[in-house]
C-alpha cells in the first residue's frame, strides 16, 4: 500500500485542478509518479507540499504545480520525443515519461545525474535517458524534439534549444535578467525560421548555467 496515495490525491485536487490544470493526461501523470521517491530521505514527509524542495548542490525539485503547468503548456503527444534541461533528482522527467514515448534529460552536475538515474530506475521509468551535459546546448544527436522543458532560469532563450525543436514543437523556459526571478516563456516553432513567443507570467527558478545561460561567476 502506498502510504503517500492520499497526499498525492490531495495534491491533484488542491494544488493542480484548483489552479486550472485541466489536461487529464497531465493530471493522471502527476497522480502516477511517486514524488516522494525523488526527494531526500529527511524531506519525504514534505514531498507533496505546495512548493519546491532542496535536493542539494543549490538545486531544487520544482513545485508540483509548476511541473504540471509546464507539461500542459508543452501539449505532449504519446509518441513524442521530449528534451528536459535540468534533470535534478529526476521528478519532472518521470512525469514527462508518462506523457511521451521518449525523454532525454540533461543534467550538468554529475552527482545529480547519477541520483536522477537511480530515482528513475526506482520509479520504473524505462523510457528516460539521463545524460550529464551542458543543457543550454541541448542534445543535437537526438534532435529534433517535439517538446523541450527547461527547469532553470536563463537570461535569454538559448538559440541551440530553439533550433532543436521540430516545426510545431514547443519549448517552455523561465527567462529573465535576474538569476532568481523570471517570466515563464513558451516558444512555438512555426517554420524553419519563425518562432512564436508567449509570456505566461512571473516565476522563480534556480539559474540555468552553461554556454548559452548564466556563467558560474555571474
């Protein structure tokens, strides 16, 4: 018996539906993923709280609502290929794996990449590949992608990620001049040379570090 089942059900109703998440596939994915497997042992009792949690090395596991909103905005098809930038402990990749056929998750910190692989295996996610790499550069060998989710805030939308979208594909990324405050941006590729951008409002993420993001010294 899953001792966290009632907490997860309450999360769906009190954090997601009440805030306007309507995609039933996304809600089912959030309900199916055991978030408590992706948080540190001493924080398992808080796994389904309405907020981010520290996973060490200055990184966090995102608020459940933010993960659900990102998935809904990406409009992922069952046969889709998704790139996630900023795997962290693997939670969002596990949710994406419920929605897509294949997920490539990038994490620049080796210890977190190993943790994500371990957690995803524990959760039974067999369609996720975690790579230790600079996420701002994407994954050219697996491109193009139907959807790209970025779990850290960038100063601008990385060109490499935009160019690795399929035509019709969507990218969701926090963008802002501050390392700690951003706007959530959705970019849709309309053609080989055209993209449409929507601003979904203010968010706060850890900074996206890399060649096309923030530098470690910023």
